[in-house]
């Protein structure tokens, strides 16, 4: 009985480590996508449509990387020389039959200085 208990403790520890590692991966992935898209698109796109295009591109690339995010959870605000970007998503900790029973809410917010063309 004692051995079975320690097997379950070991399995739980491995699961906690795996879930934590995947959560950190998702944060780093979103951070990388945001920086890549803003650096790539901000100075090339006309200011009138810059925020909309960057928001759509971030939502598309984050979804392609396997992280569940919709367009409403990505916000981009154009303040002239700066661009405020925010992304909110949840990383599932416990999933049962395709439903997320427990998820960890995460967010990434950053302000970028946009150089003039």
C-alpha cells in the first residue's frame, strides 16, 4: 500500500512539472509571437489600419502555435508613437473529456515604441 501511495505521489509530481513547463512554454510562445508580429508589421502598415492588422496577425499566429485564443482576447491600441499590445488566454491544468475543468489565466501586456517610417 505504501509503494502505491508513492507511485501516485511521483505521478502527481511529474504531472505538476509537465503542466508548469507547458504553461511557461505557452507564455514564452505568446511573447515571441507578439514581438515578432509588432516588429515585422508595425512600421510597414499604414497607421490607420495598423492596430487591426497587428491584432488579427497575432491572433492567427498564436492559434497556429496551438494555444487557444480568440480575437476578442487580443487587444492592440495605437497611441501614435507607441503601440500597446495585450493578450489574454487560459492554459488548461485539468481537462476531462475535452472540457477544461481547471485553467490558469495568463496575460501578456507590452508597450512598443514605433519608429517613424
